[in-house]
C-alpha cells in the first residue's frame, strides 16, 4: 500500500503543534558569502548571498546534510551580482548575527534561530520568532510574519477573482483540473477540503502549473520582496488564512518532501524599476529570462478540439479571411493524429498535409498541433490495421499486442525512455508502466458530430466508439537522454509544415487503469522516476512537478536542434523561432513556453478570474499566458439558441462571448478555443452581426497595437516586466491600486478596463494618482479632456465597448491594420505622443520570425524614443541604442496630440521642415479637426531630434 497521496491544504498545517523547530544554533562562515548554522543535534541551515539584495536559505532535516550541489529545475543563475558581506555577532537577546551587504542587513537570531531583513531602518520581512523553520517527518516549512499592510501577489496560475493572494491557502501540484472543479476520478472526492466549493472562484485547488513564487508589497511603506520556494513535491502557501488554523499576522510555505530551499529577494528602486518590479527583475535573472517569441504568437489565434479534417480547418481559415477578422494562428487538436499516435498525421482526415499547410501559409496562417506526453500502445492504426509503422514506438519496442506492459525493448536501442512499473519500496519491475489518457466523448447530441468516429479503433472496439483517448507509455522526462530522444520526434511534423507546438496533458493527465491505482488524475505517486538533479530514482510524489517543465524543455531544445540542422536547410522551418503554448510547467518554464490556463468553462466566473490569473502569472515571471477565450467546455454561460440562421448547441452566450473576446484582446495570449465535440461553434464569424463586429473591433485594435505588445515582450526579455501588468507594478506610489483586480496595463501607459459582469451597463474606471489620463482613440481623433488621476470615472458600457485610457506624455506605437502580423512588408509606425509629462519608450525591431535575433550578434534594432517639454514647445528624440537590422520602412510618423493651434516651426536635426500634406519625407501637417501635428520622418539617421515650437 502506497504511503504517498495528495494532501489537501487543510491537512498541511505548519503552525500546528507537533512540528519540530531548529532551536538554538551556532554559526560559522563557510566562505565570503555563505554561513552555516548548526543546532546541538547536528541539523544545519545554510544561508548564502547571491547578490547584495538576494539570499538563499537551505534546510534539509537530516544530520550533517550535503549542501555542496545545486539541485534545481528552475534556477539557472546563482550569481546575481557582486556582493561583500560583513558578519558581526551582536550580544543581544541570546545573540544575533548581523550580516550586512551594504544594501540590506540580515539579522540572524541564534537563540533561537530566525532571521529578519532590513533595509536601513525599514523592516522588509522576518520569520516568526521561535517557530520559523519547522519540520515533521519528511515535511518542511517556514513561517513568516505578515504585517497588516502587506499585500501578496504571484504564485503563478491560481484561481480566484481577487488579484491579491491574501487570506487564502494554496497548493502546488500539477493537476489536470478540468473546469477547475477539483474532481478526482473517485466519485465524491475532491482535491479541495470537504465543505469548500470547487470551481474558478476558489484558489485553493491545484491547477496545471506550479510556480511557488510570492511577491510581497508594503502598501503604505513602499517596500517589496519576493520568496521563491524551490521544491518540486506538492507544496503549500498559507497567506494568513484561518480556515484551518490560527494564521493571524503570519504566513507559511512548505512541502511534503525534499529540502526547504528558498530565496529572499528584496526590491531596490532605481531609474528602471520600482521596488516591486525590481524583485521580478531579480527573480527572472535567477530562473532565466523569457525568450523572444515570433511576433505571430502575440496575434489572435483560433483553436478547436474538433477541427477533425482538412476541410473543416480550411473552411475556418477562409471564413476568417472572408469576414476580414485578423488572425494568425490555427490550432489542430489530437484529431490531427493517426488514431492518437503522438507525432503522426492522419492520412484519412488530413491527406496531403504538407500541401494543406503550404496553402494555409500562403493565406498568412501559422499552425500548431497538440502533442501530449504519451506514446500510444494501441497496435491499431486509424484503419484498424497493425501494419502502419509508428516509428516513435516501434523503433524502440517489440509491442506485445495482447498485453502492452509486457512489451520489451529491442536489443541495443540507444535509449530506453519509457517508465518501468516500479513502485517505491519494491524490487525493480521489468514491465513498462501503462497509462491511459481520456480525451472525452464523441457526443451524439452535437449536430456537428465527428464523422470519423470509426477511425478511432482499439482491440476492444475495432469499429471505434464514442469514448475518445488512448492508452500508452510515458517517458522519464527528467533524464537528459530521454529529453534529447523526445525532441527529435518532431522532425516529421516540422518537415510537413507545423509552425508551433501545443503541449497538452502535461500534468500528466492520466486516469486509473490496470497499472494506475492512483485515485487522483495523475501518475501513481509511488511510481519511481529518474531524477536527474539527484541522479537517482525517486517516487513520483517527491518530484511530481518536474514532468511538465522537462517535457516542454525537451520539446523546445528538440525544435531548436532540428530547425538549425543541415537537414532543414531550404525547408520552411529552417532557423525559425520556436513557439510552444503549454498546459503545464514549473518555475522557469517561461524560458521555453507560454501557457494557457487549462480547461475553462463558459461562465462569467471564468471571465472574472481571467484578468487576475493572467496578471499574477506575469508577476511570476511568465509573460505570455491567457485562457481559452469563450470557455473550452460547456458551463453556466452556455446556451442553445437559434443565431445567425443556425440552430446552435451549447455555444457561449453572445453577451459573455463578446465581453470575453474584448477583454482578452489586451492580454498576452489571445486564443479562442473550444470543444467542438460538445459545442456547435465558437468562432466570431459564426455569431454574425452585431456580435462579430463587436469582436472584430478589438481584434483590429490588437493588430494595430501589435508593436506595443512586441516591444513590451522585448522589455520582458531584458528585465522581466510582464506584458500585461497589475496597476501597482506601474503606479506603486498610489495606495489605491493594490487591490484592483479588473483593470490592467499593456506596458506602462495603456490602461484597460474591461467589463466582466453580466448585464452591466455601467462601470467605474479607477485612474492611478500622479498622472493625468486621456481616453484612448485608436483612430487618432481629437484628444479627450485630461482626467486627473486618483479618481473613479463612471462609464456607460454597452455591449462591445471597453474603456481604455492612456497616460499623459505616453508614446504609443500604432501600425496600419493587417489581417495577420506579416501581411504588409511595409507598414510604417505612427507614434502617438500625448501632452504632459516627459517620458521614454523603447522600440524593438527585427524580422519577427527567425532566430537571427539571438546571440552572438543579434539581427535587430533598438531605439529609445524620448519626449520632453522644452521652452516654447516639445522635443522628441529617436536614439538607436543597438543597430544591426534595417526595417523595410524608410520612414515613420510622429503624431503629437493636444495642439489647439498649428506650431510655428518644426525642425528635424536642426533643419526646418515644410508644412505640407505630410506625404513628403521630413515634412509635417497640422490637423485642426483632431488638434494634432503629424510629422513624416525619414528613418535615415541613428539619432533624430525633432523640435516642435508652439
């Protein structure tokens, strides 16, 4: 009987009686940055500094632990900056060790152990006295004090409609939580405590991703720090939640197994960062920066589980183009495969796949397909035959068609990737572990029922059945050799023309079968898997959260190797950037992929969590994330109606659909995706007008603002700031912004306030204090009157309207409308520049798609644009800061708003330019209707200074 199981949040109570404490310690200095604290029993805590603002605590509850090796799937950089530490023992209260870096002071209590972090006289954070680092059996935890003014954010992918993480308990356990209902495969059981309702409003349930990074901010004192708890077992954060124990004035984090290994990152304000974004910057140095994606990743995408043949897929593509709805991406689910054989293509449903992709590419589409972590053990192909080869499996195994687990590896195969069915405490098993992935049912109630049902045969149902899915083998993804093998399996798909990868079922999402006795929808927690960082086999429970990040890493590295290889020269995908959209991950997954937030349902609750969930994922270092817009599954917001001359089954209610589409147009990952086996449709063109037009308006705006999204993504690769930002990340000095959950920024100056409430006709929009704000008009019309920050503005919000504001002095790049991001080779930027405060903006240009933007000498251009008020006018400077790319455009436009009269003079680099119709290079015109000055600027100098005299 396994001793390993999922442990609910109410069963992990680190502040309850019975836990052991460290007690009194002696200290010794191991080297210039590392200190060892030892109690009388031989238990040791190691404290080491990574920079003058960041330190690490390690505690392994064994005698004389070995801290010589760094064991992390997340951390890539253990030296964040130069640091000098002075150590002084203070003879107070039993002894205190003062560790001073010149930037922060860490006071380490010696009797008993604890620590407090100061910056000058400002207390940043401290452990609870006496019961801080605690352990019980194999579990470990740390208890911290929590001042009343402290607000908490991050923690990656979590449910709930509040952006703040205060007053809830969270668990990190990668889990296929369909519609966030927390149902296990055992009827009546839940993975949230009894008496707690599951669903999107409850943040206590486990989700697909585990990023145990907490950002704390003092809402009055303007300090900030981060806690990154690096542990891949099931772990927990309790942020002052009294549901299960008295947590007033404190919070804890801990895990069931492994080390208490965490980093304390303190924020330092400078010219680039406030104290909160400084923490994110350091965290993304610790765990690695996100890679620059191809620009199409930031466009609009459409997916469907049920684009089951090339005819249906091509029809969707053509309908988008016919209806002039911009779109870049189409996503083909497991329907693409030959009877759910991963890495294959169905010749029945998608004959001549390369020709199909060539056609779609010519229309401006990029395509993904769904790749799960399973290798099918089904001996039958889509025609019920055993003769079609399946190289991913058959080059390695002699498949036993009667009893798949008794299949054997072929002699002398270079790698044996599949997990053996060995359990903790038992002798090694010669049998391969057999898993089962359930892909739902081919619903007979859907009028668009899949006509290819007969092409899903199994030995038990040779003619196919309504039950969809496959049984098969999972791989030891912690093993680098297995990762390399996995990455090479993408060769056929890339050669055929697939652009990007949709990494699904990464939790891994398996249901019970003859080999899987786990009640929860995951691998058995006593199944032994190889762990590369310890180089030993460990139970799944101990390294559970590693599978997804290693799967995604293997995919990313495999794609990179293939697309840069000699074999790909002359092919479509040669030297093109990767893009992976993943279902799961662990901290650091942002180095390889963006994520979507799993199987949402059509409901107003799911819309209400969309903004805070994505913002907190961004705070946690992962810039590209988003939900399945409209809801993947059916839900309370699904309706059966007659619409657009169609009888529709279980489509998303038009009001909910429009609000969701319009909100998501400003979030990083913008994919409409649904279950076509249970829903009639979810594409905007299928709704007809007025709903289609309501959606198209903001998709159009997304594409006109694509340069803003791209530039902000580039900024993230440099300093970790997310694309879509919580208000406090930009306006931390305003105490009113810390709890706002239904507004956000794109970049630093564009404020979005979507409508997320059913039936709403009015909403308040809060404008952060310290700036004036203008209503944003993408058409370039007359500027609204200035609105003072620090107040709420009430808007009338009929269906199809999103209130948007722009900060005074802002510089916003706007391009001409395209139907896809690469449609127009020449598409000059119009820089909308608003009156008011001085500001700067960084423009990033490259070819949008190839790997030429990588080291050692990136093929790209960065330009700092600055605007400042000078005597009698305005000065705008374009200064190239890196210049190894020449864009197709020979000019750009500067549009200066708020001019009630024409300027008396305009000069470029000191030379006067004429007032004409602005079609001439280096000329300007005055638009009295829109009250703006439009300057046509030749992009022919690394430094361009524009002066406008009033």
